[in-house]
């Protein structure tokens, strides 16, 4: 049996190949455009340390006690989106009992696309060492410090994208990834 292609057959075969070629070009173009709308920000530990230091001191006061967290030292946790802050803690309980100690706070960095800002999310005290006060007050001091730290650190941005930078303005819409590599926080933003 012999196949004969008519001019109509050639047209349909050419049309199908043309459509496939156009689709391949469109996919290639879309993949290249998506790379063009990607923006990577890198924050070194000293740069982030400067931002965290500017947020200090954190003070929480009640009728019974005042707790101050200050002198924060930042640690980026490799291979994650987490960071830890080691700081000094000073407490004054019942107006006359002074105490000091160390606190370690850990949280994740989150991105608010609407504001184009990075925030410390869910800051939590993971270590607390207090001198000079009875153990029965440790939980109270920890609760006060936790409330103060959570409120201040989660409401003040660690970094805000610049509106006057065209690339940062375009990239504001979506966070693609966030991770720590070699003591540097790498944030990839983009439209797609």
C-alpha cells in the first residue's frame, strides 16, 4: 500500500510541526523571562547583626517586674531559615531584687510581600540562665522576656526592600526560597 500525501496532508503536517515549534519557543521564552524576574538578596551575619542591634534593648515592664534584653549577638543556623540571638538579660523584681543572666532566642525569618519586608517570626526563648534570683521567679522572668521579645522583634522589620530600586520593586511579589549558606542568609524573590 502506498501513501499519498495531498497538498491538504502537507499543510496539516506542516501546521502541526509549526505549532510544536511555536510551543517550544514559547516555553523557552517563558523560562528565560522567569529568570529575569528573579532577584537574590544576600545578607551577611554582620549586616543582620547591625539590624538586630538597632532593635535593642527590648524592655517589658509589669507592676511586679521589669525585664530588659540587650547586647544581642546573632547566629545564623546553617541550612535553614532560622536564626538565633544570644543576649544579656537584666531583671528587677518587686522593685529591689536585681538579677542578670543570659538568654537565647530562636526564630525564623519570614517575608511580607505586601510590605516588601523580612520579619523575625515566632521568636522563642530556648535558653534562660538567671543569677541572683530564686528559682521560683525564673518562669515569671521568662514569660515577661518572651512577651517583650516576641512583640518587639516580630513587629519591627529586620530588612525592608527599597522602593527606589527597580529590581527590588519588581521582585517584591513573592519569596521563592530562604536559607543560610556559609554564614550568609540568601533570599530569592521573584514574580513567578
